[in-house]
């Protein structure tokens, strides 16, 4: 069953439509929420609340539009709202690095141990970004969204998205750079 059929079922009051949508998108939504919040329980709450909110407002959803971007945009906004104002990230200026280098290395690792270490370093660096910076990195590199899609998701001008993405990448380079240089 495709998204449109599931949405129609949900609009008719059949909760089975929601189950289908959750089966299809819950993992991706939870991954996005976790990468922004860096808290598994908060991420699960964000996803659950987002699906409930969508269910409550499903009558306003335009079936001619794709569901996934709508869901991911809702999850990103909810995750940002969940961490907004909290001090869950720290700024450690003495760590630096190159995120692209680590991502390239992660794609071609020889052992699971090395891969796990790289994931830990990247997630650790992501946790030190501001929530908005984490959101753009997650959208671009983990969800493979274009800058145009990100602008729609974040309700921001394309120039703002480019600026946020560049600032986030620069911060990650700073956080991960020295490790990449000393490991060689």
C-alpha cells in the first residue's frame, strides 16, 4: 500500500493507515530526531508526538503532495523545538577536524571497530553543534536532502540554508580537524 492509500485510510478514521505510515517512516524519522537531539528518549518522544499531531490534523493534509518531506520537516521542527533553549551541547574549542574526511573514511573502513570509532567521533562532534547546525548537517548528509528541500523544511531562504550549512561544516572541521591531521 502506498502513502496516498494509507493517508486516505487515515482520513476515513482507519488507524491502520497510520500504522502503515509509521512502519514506512518511523526509523528514518527517529534517526533524524536523534541526530538533532542527541537523546534517544527525546527523539522517540518527538517522533511519537509528530505522528500523533499528523494523525490529528490529517484532514488538512493535501494528498497530492508527498508525505515523506512533510513528515521529515515536522520531525526536524519538533526536534529543534525540543532542544531549543536547552544546554545539551557543549563548545570545546580545542578539538578540530574535517568532517568530509571522516565521512569518506567511514564509507571505506576495513573493520567494524574502526567504523564504530569513526561513528562515535562524528556523533560526538555533532553533539557539540547548535541544534540548528545539527539539523542542517542531518538533513544534508544523513537524509540526503538538497539545499532547496532543506530551505522548504526549515522555512528559510536558500541563502540562509547555505550559510547555516557552511557554518555547521566549518564548526565540524574545527571540531574534527586536529584528530584527522594527527592520525595520519
